[in-house]
């Protein structure tokens, strides 16, 4: 029986080895912590997405490590915090978006060219910064942290800006649909 040489190496040493390009060490970290990460993801977000959340977070953490950033100590705590944040983010997003069937029943399923024009008009009525933020967050799928430096504001301010832009878009669209 051959002993696993990485079994006796602690997480901090494995992270440093992964930082130096030894991806098998990162695989060991995955094997050690994936089960608990899935449980955390299922507890804080949709259980059906737990596997996706864990995979996404592991990929992000690996990207951070490869760039010389990310955890230097307490890998497990860093990982589980990131998993919790991603699960909560996905859960929040799923609550924000209405299912298409609900939207169709409220709008009468209006797919006319006029309805599309109202959407475009409502979007065009937004200030340029709101349009840009809304596009980046909703269409491009960027996260507030990614957009913050580009806009020169904090990630929380980007989130607030996106929220206000969505409300303004909704108001402009509904204002246009009531007038039509």
C-alpha cells in the first residue's frame, strides 16, 4: 500500500505549491474540501446549483492563486466564505428575475414590434452611465467587483447604481406601455 505524499502536507503548503504551478496540489485541496463546500453551497443557495457553485468558486480561487493572489493561510475558511457568497449571490439573482411565464401573463405576452420599441426607448431614456452599468451587469454578466474600478466607485456603489438603473428602466417601460 502506497502512502499519499500530499496527505501529510497542510493546506497552506499545498496552496503555495499550487501557486508555483503544481496543479496536482490544488487537486488535493479540491478532494479535501469539495464535500463540505457542496454542503455550504446547498445550505446558502439553491441545492440544485451546489455543484456548479463549488466548481465556479474553485476555478476562481485557482485563478487568484495563479496570479499570486488569493489565500495565503486558512484555505478552507477562504474557500467556504467564497462558496457562501457565490451561493447567496445566485440565490439573490434567481429571486430578482421573474420567470418568463409570469412576465408574459402580466404583460399579456405582448411580443409585438411596438413592445420591443418600448423596451429600446426605455433603455435609451436612461442616463449613459446607468445604461452602461445595466448592460455590463445584466447582459455581459460582470460582477460589481469587476466593474468598480472601471467606474471609479466601490462594488457596493456599482450594485446600488445597477439597482437604480433597473428600477428606472422598469418605470420607463411601464410608463411607455401605459401611454400606448
